[in-house]
C-alpha cells in the first residue's frame, strides 16, 4: 500500500530501509537472494529499502532471522537520542581529601558526568609522589597527556618517562602501572576507551540495573579511585 506522507516521514526517522540495505550489502546479498531466503518478493524488499512500504512485524522478523539480528535493530532511533552532553564546572565536585598523599597513588576526576553509555571516558588524573599504582590490565585503550610533573609508565617490563606535553596511546590489555617521579603531583588528561558491547551484553546490564544487581563504581565527592576501577576491570594476575 502507498504510505501517507506523514507515515513515510515517521518511518524514515527510524531508517528501517537503510538499515536493511546495510545488512544486505554487508553480506553481499542481492534482493533476489534475500527474497529466496525470506520468502518475500524482491520488489517488496526494494520498496521496504526505499521507505515506500510499511513492513509488518512478521515481515521484519523474517528479515531479522536471515541476518541474525533482533527486531529492535530496526526500531532504534538514533536521531532521537541525545548526542550532546554538557558538564559545567560547578557540577563537578573536586577532591578535597584530608590525606594529601592518599593511599592509592592516583585519583581520577571524571570530566563527563552525562547519562547514558559512552564510547570513551575522560578523566583528570593526579598521580601522587612516592606512590605506585599497582600493575593492572583491562580491555580497551588508554590515552594519557601529561599536564604537569613527571610520570613513569611501566608497560610490561619497560618503563617510559613522560613530562608536560608528552602523550601516549596504548593497548590497555597490556599490564601497566604508573608512578609519579616528580616532587610535586603529576597531573594528566586521561581517556579510557572500552570495546563497544554487543546488544545482549547491554540487555544483561539493563536487567541487572532494574533488579539492583549491577555493580556501580564507587565514588567519593565525584572522584573515582583508580584501585576501584582496577577491581572492576583488572585481569587476573598470573
């Protein structure tokens, strides 16, 4: 059936047709081949791809089974997600802990306090003199840019020295450790990027949060202690 302009516009916001085309082309599959596997006519599939036909749930389910995706793959509306998140300085509480030496060697102040999942997490890191952060490893990657002081970064058995203006990007699956080598604290801009989780993992997390089972990172006055992060992400020591 022909779609009214309003329905066609609303359907276009969900990008059902383009999502189907991407799935099909990713498999190097023609409309005729997809029609044979779904039992749908190539002309119908073409109209769906061009947002000229409103598919039923049963039709989309046939297509989803071929590409091993779930129905919500077609109904996630990226255009309606909030992609701008602003954190004002007054919203971020700064650490004023009593012991200036600390016991963990590093304090991480989270710079982005917005809700929702992130592809990376930015922090302001402060490495304290006379302390070494214990060796640890976790999935993903790290980027560190030194703002002040001197930092020793041990990756495996090799330690590199970094001063203001130096930076490093590395695979954080490698066991690594930090230590401040200057008399004053070493400050750095740090970005932690984790692999994007698949849909089933996100569902487990969502269910866990609904039932109070999801573990939360411990925070004190907006500051995340590095050892708490390590407890969650550290790989077992050999």
